[in-house]
């Protein structure tokens, strides 16, 4: 009987600690990198990421920064309630041909202050 009670207590402790780890206040993305494939030079492309808040407290997005001037970013909401999400929209107009990999840095007040997402591809004429 003592062994049974000990096992139940250990199981409860493990389940409680694991659920707390999963509830950290970080932005979570379904995909952190998107492959655009081959795209045309002098065209405009749109990329969307969804930032999820699975924590128990709201997360505020402070800034969203693109790695170059050929990329414009915006979001539909800067305050993400627990269980809610925000759309991060990217407008990309390539200025050169060849392979590319661009990053978007999202600064928030979450546990992990910076989140980074990427998109990549190849630009041809």
C-alpha cells in the first residue's frame, strides 16, 4: 500500500511539473521557417505567420523587425490574450536574384524575449 501511495504521489508531481513547462509564456508558431521556392524578381509576395499564446498570461508584442528593407511587417494585434493568437503579415519584394533567407524578429514580454521566424527561397528573373 505504501508503494502504491508513493507511486501516485510521484505521478502527480511529474504531471504537475510537465504541465507548468508547457505553460511558459512564450509565443509559439506552427512553423518557424517557410520555404517559398522559386519566385520572380520585381514581384511582391505575402507570407503569414500565426503567433499563439498558450500561457496563462497575456503577451504583448513590442516590436517586429525584418532583416532587410525589402520586407514590410505588420500584425493584427499586439496584445495576445491567453489561448489567443495574432497574425504576423509580411510583404516581401525581392531586390536581387539568387538564394535568400530572411528573418523576422518578434520582441515581446514573454519568457523568451525574442522569437525569430524565417522564410527562404530563390529569386529568378
